[in-house]
C-alpha cells in the first residue's frame, strides 16, 4: 500500500518571507517515570543534525513541575538552550 506525503512545497514569495523569520530548531522533550524519554533523545539527535546543516541553535522545551534537573541532560544530548 502506497502512502501519501503530507508535505507540500512552498513557492509563494510572501509565505517564504514569513518562514525565513523563524529561527532555530525546537524540540519538545518529555519525561516519563522520572526519566527523559528515548524519543526526546532521538529528536534531539535529529535536531542537532538539522542545526548543523542550517547553522541554527537547538532549543529543548520541557514543561512540568521539578523538571529543572533534566536541563543538564538535555544539554549533553545536544540542546544549546533549555
């Protein structure tokens, strides 16, 4: 069974101008059972790859009570900002 892509190519000059204003690569990280999830680490790895290709910074976003203790781990896994 073939799958359809949900991506489209943007060619409108005004849309391209607006998109150019966005900076950085952002990752939403999550914690489960008091541990950073493996998918968060995988996303940071992919974000680091994209950031190196584009010259942008990687930012990790982690929301919740008491999550400050994960900031250092997120930085070690590739986040420039947490």
